[in-house]
């Protein structure tokens, strides 16, 4: 059985900064992807999903 996803602790300033990055239209795709990953980890979401059959 896989272990539950770890949650990344972000302070309010970091959270606000990452959310502002995601809303920008003129941001590099790599930076946008990293910001989204960090936001998902802060919410405790798993980054990998098990395939369903």
C-alpha cells in the first residue's frame, strides 16, 4: 500500500507568490509547471495518480 502524499508547508507570502505566478500570462512554461506542482504539494495532492483499469 503506498504511503500518503507528503504535504509541503508554505507560509502565506510564498503561497501568494506562487498563486500570482500561476496567473501570469508571460511566464515560462517550466516556471509555471513548477509553481503548479508546489501549490498542489502544499494542498497535499499526490503528484502521481495510479492508472485505473
